[in-house]
């Protein structure tokens, strides 16, 4: 752990108080109070500032008397205490008048019940005009208000607040010698909000990292994710965790995806156990949808003692990871082992069960204490262009999910889109024998949502990319025959953060084509959503509040069904966050 002092929001406010007291004119009260809950770094900051400003730091104690207090101040002035308290007091006054100093009195709560000690500090202030700063606990302000004649001298009062997520990110980036993902920091922020706890946690995690203790590393990772072996392989790390790694500012970021994969693969091979509690033992929860979000939610609920049952429409669990991501990118063995590890927590899985067909949501609600909906958004969006209903036009999600493809041998296929689904579809179709595979994307390569390495792999396999091109019409007689495309230019429009593609008039051209795959996004299944009877958003997603609760009490929803970012990591995060809210609900803490 790095030996540096972190200037968090609280520290900056403390410095602001000191500077404000120093700048006050002569004969204006210069007493200040710093107060707040324990563990926020008040004492460390006071000691640091005492050194920074060449001040005097006194730590009060429960038995400290007025005499003891003055003697401690004398010692901090590098003087030997006199026998008489009055002599010591005169030494303090004389020295402070000769060379003014700021006095920091820590643990002031101990002196609040000792009237003489408090009065002594007031007298020192009044006779020397030196700033005196009290540092105390959360009740220090209330105690101080008892002494009206003293309270009036306090011109600056600052409360130390619990850390915000920005404070925590700053602490981890500056103090830790190992990287932490934004998700991990967010989770730690929810669990720990004291500087002392955080420093201890960093030290412990660094120890694990240096010792290469993979079992302990697995225990720590499973506090935030159970899909490490999957996310480590398929998620866009350079845009998510690695994109936030501070090491990337000066050099290459830590390869978090590979580390995550390594730790989880080792854990799955050696069958490390996931730690559990009985926090919500006796509670029954139904999870509808066995994809990343549902699996994560089910795992964390089960880890905390709940009896969880997963309802899944497909023959096996995994959702998009099994039925939407090709095997060459995510081996099925990895999915099987991950699912097996999650089910080992005591989770029951009921596959081949479709909502609205094999069971109704209202019936499930009666059987369980809470329900979590995570059936995904696997219906491909359309471009709403002429010819989109012709035979030979497919949705990327549907092709990948079903695995049912036409005969591409010797054919030309166009993929519209630039995300992961587009890359997976293009590479799959090329491997199935297509002669020409084109990825048509209306923006430039650097704007593509897909990972660079995915694009590079697709290029190596013979996929052609038409950047800054857009499909405007599909031509054919019942079946696809041609595409009409138009070139685009990127312009900066007012109010837009990213460059906007604009069609270049007169740049139209046609391409002979046999099949078109639409990979321009996905949406929730309208029929399934309607059968739930739950309130929806204007985009057709299930509407939830900040606690992932739907319009019906006890029914929660998450993942792509509520419109989260379409990556496995974001879906899993949604499931984990929802599990925490479900736990609160089951414990009556909502």
C-alpha cells in the first residue's frame, strides 16, 4: 500500500476550515469544530494538518484534567512542565503570543464533561488570538451547544460525511497497488464506508494478490460476481473495467478480464466453495429467466440463505451466454461449469417453462415471498426501411439464439450494426460457408461498440467492413436480391456528445445480396411483457423504481428487461443490485 495522504472531500473541507480561521482578522473568534462518526479519518487528518501547519496536536482522554491538558500543550512546545498550573498556563500564553500556532484538540468529547478544561481552552484562545480546532464524534456539536458562551466563539463548523463513490475511487486509485474495477468499488462503497475499514480491506486484498492466494481471491471476487469465467471472456473490458484502470493513463491498463478468467477457471477446476450466510433463511424467491441477470440474482439470494427456484424457457440455463454467444468465443464447457457452481448453492432449476404458457406470474407470486423477472430483451430491433419484411431478412438475436441458419454456402450476406451481436453473427456466418460477409456500419470504426480485437478477428476471417455506410432500402421480389446503401459523414451537432452520421446526398449505390442480418439492437418481447400485467416504459421495458421494484409489490425486475446496457457484465450487475433490494424487502428494511 502506498504511503500517501489522500485529500478526500472531507480532508479538503478540513483544510478549508483551517484556512478560514487563519484568515480572520484580529479579535475575531477563531475557534472551529470538526465532528462526525468514527472511522472517517478525522484524527489522521488533524494530525497531518498539525504537521503541515506546524501546529500543536493534543489528544484528549477520559481522565484528562485542566492541569493535565495545559501540561500536554507545554510538552508539545518542547518545554518542561512547571509545578504550578498557573506557571504552565503563562508559558503557553507567552509562547503562543511570541509565535502563534494552531491548536488541534482531538477526541474533544472527553473534555465536554469537564467544564474547567473547556474553559481553559477558551482562555488560551482569548488571550492569544490563536485558532483552536476541536475534533470530536457525531454528538460533539450537540454537547458544545451546552456552553453558550463558548459556542459563540465557534466561527467555523464542518461535519465529516460518509464517503461518496468519488471519494472511494480516489482512495483506491491513489492508495492501492492493485487495480479495482468500478463495479468492485461501487460494491465496497455499499458495504464499507469508513476510512479505517477501507484501508484494512486494501491491505488484505494486496496481501492476497502478492501471495497469489487464488482461493482467497475467488472468495473476494464472489462478493461481487459469480460469472467471472464468462464475463472475463466476453465483456468489453477496454470500455468497462480496464477503461477505468488508472494505470492506463501512463501505460497499459491491468488486464482485468484475463485475471478474472484465470481466478474463476482455477476455482471451477478445484471446486472452491462459495461462502454463504443464513441472513434470509426460510424465504422463498422465484427467479424467472436463467440468463446472466437471473443467475446472478439467484446466486446472491441463495448465498444469503434464501430458497431460490429458477424458471427458464430454454432446455438449459445460461440465457444469452449459451444461446446468443458463439462457442468459439465462449466455450459451452465454461457455461456448464459456471451454472453447476451456481446451482450447487441449493438452487432449483425448472427448464422448458415459458411465462404465460406453462405458468402465470400471478400464480408464482402466490407461491413465493418475492419474484425477480429477468427474461431478457432478445427480440431484434428493425431499421424501419423499405423491404425489411422480405424473405432473407433475419434478426441477429434470433439467428444466434436458435442456431437455425439458412444455407450460406457461396452466398453474400450483409450485417447491419457494429456491436457484439453483429460481430458474432458475421464470424458465425463466415464460418458456415458464406462467400462474402459485409458488416455495414454508419459510423467510423473508432465509434463501434464492439471490441477492437473482435473486429480484428472478424477481418482475419475474411469479413469486410463498410464503415460510414448506411442501408436505406432492401430490394427484391419476395426475396432479398439487392441492398441500396448510402455513404455518411460524421458531424458534430449541438447538444450531442458523439458525432452524428448524416447521409451524403447523391452517394447511393447498390450491392447484390442474398441475406441481410439486422443487428442494430434488441428489445423486450412485447407479448411476454404484456402477459406480466406490469407497468411498462415508453420503450416497452418493464418499469421499475430505484429499488428494482415493479408496479406490483414483491415483484422485481432487472437486466435487459428494464433497459440496462446490453452486456453480460451490466446484466449481472443489475441482478446483484436487485438481490440486495430483494433481501431488504424480505427483511422488512425497504
